[in-house]
């Protein structure tokens, strides 16, 4: 049995429709960790003369779709950018809608995530989120902590710079207490202070809606990720769009600064 299928079976839970890996993709060369900047919800809505928030609602469907496909195909981790530290600058009604949407979706989807063996975590400065959402997050994280399937990380009030500053401060505090020798701070020790501690770095970053920037996402962790930028707007992101991203990834030669080609 292929690695993808074997993993998929083990995480299937009670879900009946398990998607097999499309022809053309090599199970052994799939990215282990996929990160996605889910962009273009507002433009999707504008194209349909709908309020921007309708794009966010539809974006949830795209995320559920993407998570299930990644899980079925044996991808180990999916990290999605849901709300940045800069997104508070949006109109108050849009921010409130998004917070309420996160709460509603989490409450509605938790049982299915639990059953499908998904381990969910929220990465970011969570203390700034509404208290009801914080409680739902804590509950979802603890109820799925022992799950053995895909790692699903939702970056919420996440900012790469804020994460790096927080890590630097945590290390500085350990040094000030006398618990840490500054000479012992290496890349591994630094990475252990990030929200993503314990997760390997993303192999593939997908950004939808054509923007060619990182927008403060995973600044440390994306150092050697392969980048796939598609014009597809996030709410339209579907199986063919994901297959396209994975084929693109499998066509790359990862060198990690060396000269020999290393297959992904
Ligand atoms: C991404 O879609 C979702 C969030 C940032 C929450 P946008 O809302 O940024 O959509 P565009 O970029 O305006 O089309
Ligand atoms: C990045 O998208 C943040 C999320 C997808 C959550 P933005 O739409 O906020 O990024 P910019 O403003 O275009 O850089
Ligand atoms: Mg955007």
C-alpha cells in the first residue's frame, strides 16, 4: 500500500468518501507540510457583487476541502493563514464577522475533526482574540491533541515578526534568570520558541489570488519552502488547483544551498 493511502486509511475515521491520489502525483514525493496564504476572498465576493464577508464564508468551504484532500493524500501538516496581526486594520464589521465566523465554524466542525483524527492547533497571539473564541480554541486543541492524523495549524492573529520578537524575548528572559547561556542559543533553540515548535518547516507555500508577497507569514519557517502562487481566488481553490500546486512542487529541484539536486 502506498504511504499516502496507508496514512489516509489510518486517519479516515468514519468519513466514507476517501479521495485517492490523482494520477501524475507521486505519493513518495508529496510535501510533508503545506502552508497556505488563503487570499482573495474579498475579490471573489466583489466579482459577484456580494459583500466581502460572503467571500470569507465561502473561503471556509475551500479550507475544509483542502484539509480533507491533504488528509486523504497523506500530507502530514497543513498550516493556513486565517487572520494576520495586520488584519485588525480592516473595517470593524469585517473583523467582527471574521471572529464570529471562526467561532461558528469551530463549534460546528469540531466533532468531524475529532472523528477524522485531525490534530488542530491555533498559532498566533491568541490572548487578543474574543474570550469565547479563546475558550473554543482551548477546547478544540485539547480534544484533538492525541489525534494521530494530519496536523492542522490555523494561524489566527498571527504575525511572523511578532512571533520572532516573542521568541527573542523568551530567550532573553531565560538568560536574565540565569537559566540559559547565550552561547547555547542556536537555530534549534530559537525555533523551539516559535509557535510552530515541533512542526517541521513547510515544504510548499501556496498563495492564492496572485499576490507575490509573504504578508508577514512564517518568516522564519519558509526559509527554504517552494513557492506556488496561483491566480485562483481562495474560495475557488479546489482539487484541480491543489493538484496543480503539488505537480508544480514535484517538478522542482530543491537544493538547500548545495549544488546537487535533491528530490523533494
Ligand atoms: C483573505 O482574503 C482572508 C483574510 C485576510 C482574512 P481577503 O479578505 O484578503 O481578500 P482580498 O485580498 O481582499 O480579495
Ligand atoms: C494575508 O492576506 C493574510 C491572510 C490571508 C490571513 P492579506 O490580504 O491580509 O495580505 P495583504 O494585505 O494583501 O498583503
Ligand atoms: Mg487579501
